[in-house]
C-alpha cells in the first residue's frame, strides 16, 4: 500500500516509485519492444486486449486520452509493440484487459507509460533530467533525478528505480540485481520475508527465475567472474539467482510538494543529495498513515561496487543484440531449423569472432510466456579436456524467450526474442572446421589444403572428380585451435574441370568444397 505525506516546501520534492504490475512481466520500453503478460490460471483468461492511447494534458488536472490502436491476443501472452508507440517525443500509454471465455472482463491493468514525455506532475509540461545521482546499494538501487521544466525552468526532484544499463536504441533495460545462492533464494521466495519480494516474485503469481526480468537464473562462472551476495560473500558453487533491487527504505512512499523555482545542485556529490532529501522530508518527525516512523534514505554501496559494470572493450552491446535478432530472424522465415547460438558462431558476424568468444562466459535461457526450467550453458562445459565438443542438445518450442549473455566482467545482457518455429540447439562437427584450397584454379598434380578447427575433430578427407570417381582419401585428426597445411598429391592424375573435396565427420555430417583444375 502506498503512503502519502504532503510537505510544504519552497521547491518541488517528488518521490515516485515505479509501480509494479501483477500482469505485465516485461515492459516494451525495457524489453527490446516486447510486452509479456502473466496469465493467472485462476481467472480463466481466454484472450487479452492491449489498447494504445495518446495522452494529452491541458492543465494540472485535465487530460484527454485518444485511442490510436488496439490488439487482441488469443493463445498468446506477448506481443511486439510497434516502434511508433515507443516514440520518446510523444506520450503514449497502454492498458491491458483480460477476458474469459464468456467475454467478461476479469483483468484491467494500467494505464502504463510507453516511455514518452516525462511528466513529474500532471500537466506540468515536459521535464528534462538535469542530472542524476545513483546508488547501487546492498539490496536496493535508486536514482535521485533533478528535473527542469522546459517551459519555465522550474525544478523538481524524483527518487526512482534505476537501471545499470539502458539503451534507447534497442530498448534494452538491465536492472541492478542482488545475487544469492539456492538456499537463500529458497528462504526469500515465499513472498513475505523480504519487503521487495512481493513486487518481483510471488508464488501466487507464478513468476519464476527466467520468467521475468525481475528474477533471473545466472550461470555460475566462478572463478572467471565472482558474484558476491549482499554481504560481500563470494558465490563459489551452485546455482546463482539475481533479484532486481528495489528502492530500499523509502520503497512504497510518495512525497510531493508544489513546483517552485530552485537552482541546480548537480555539482554536489551523491551524499549531498541524500542529506538534502532527508533534511527536507524530516524523517525523524513525520509518520506515515500506518504510524511508522519514516526511515532515513541511505546508501550503503554494494560490495560488488557502487558503479555499474562497463561493457568489455570492443564489445558493442546494441550490436550484439542486433546480431542475435538479425541472424535468428532468418530462421523464422525459412523451413530450415536454426540454432539459437547462430549469432555467436556465424562467420558473417565479425563482431563476435569465432565459435564462442572468450568474453562470453555463459548463456541462460528462460521463457517469458510459459513456465520453463531455466537452461544454462557455460563456455567451459562445451568442450572436453582434449577439446572435443560435448554437443549439448535441446529444443525450444515457439514462444518468447530471454537469452541472457553473461560477459566476462559479470555484465548480464538479455536478448529477448520470439521464436516462431521450433528451435534446436545442436551442432554438427562439420561446423567446427574451416578449410581452404589453393591455388585456385589448381595447376599441376598437387595443391595445398589449409585446415583449422575450433574443436578436436576426426574426419575423412576424400577427393572426387566431376563423375564421382574417388581420386584421393586420407584420415585426419586435428586438435582444437590447431592450424595445419597439407599437400594433397593423388597417385592418379587429376582430370581437368570441377573437383569435389568432401570432409566426412564422425557424426555423419559433411563439409563439401568445390574447386577447379586447369
């Protein structure tokens, strides 16, 4: 329940918490355009409607909502929001309604902002953030923002939730997480033992790790990257859970006053902002409606560091996301079953280099539209001690997924993607070999074969002429990351024309390369 305290000040102090929806699991402005909804089985929801409206304020209390679009979702709990409604220069809102089989409305949730013009107060006009002071605390993360009215230069302040990374181009929002092990996760997952837990995870609502961005399951990459719990203890073994941090001591309170001119205090450190907020709220004198003493706003830095992690040098996170979208999108439009890791090993994606770049420690896979046990893939578990590929194999049904990449600095990068077809994670051994033949065309009765492997491989190399006659055969064993140059010199004469080089692997897969002999 929200508590209200009205304070007469000479400036505006707006303390606004981001309300948490019991229906919306993923907001489009943070989920790369995807809206994901929770279907409560007890309510018998047969279909959803998502209504888009453009809100126009005329004064402090009068506004108009003009409905501009409406979507009906049957047998689906997610949708991709059209980009025109994520326009930061317009104030679009959306409302979600759920109906049962009798077409009776059983859910009405919203309206929710789609990331348009910031309005700290109704009708006060567009506000621009002049500065922001962040705190990444032990179990909380907040930002104090100073806003300036674009029309009259009046100032206001807001305490809000904050993200460690937000990219307005790809609509990617990465929260601050508190990390914990399995036993601690089990203790707090009852929804009543930790104040913020009801906002982000509750058994009644059925939100599980990987099922929303508020609670994630992370591959344990120790010792490459060490995750710390709220007390600073390293999580050495076992599953790791990340729970989005809340606002801390002032979670759920709302404090407001009149808008009055006030100069900038942006040049001051974060602690000045904290003292500033506490002084003018008079935390030791004012009580909320339930007669509890207002606590002080504090910032005890997280033992993992008070600033967000920085992306690995040379790794562009938006490009990484676009890479995954563009490559996987191609599988949606063809009859060929694709692989979800295609972005990580496609030769065309120079950004990511080889099969599995060393700055990616692991991938976690969760489903947002249905229950699913999270899947984790660790780079260190893909290959055996001798470099042989262990070939993890699983299939994802059509639906909306979060593919969480864990980078070597601990940054968690989600990639949200709706797969329209069944997607399989499996790889042929032939995909781990790169082979080139020179010269082109071949002159004489011998040529050079250059081979390199991203895994330890055994294969037969066979050379055929245009009519399918075998000209040469050799068995190869090549170790992971090994480069080899080999001279191919058949005992029979090679005819002029087209030649076929066939590489046949233990799993039955093949790599075929054509070349020409003069």
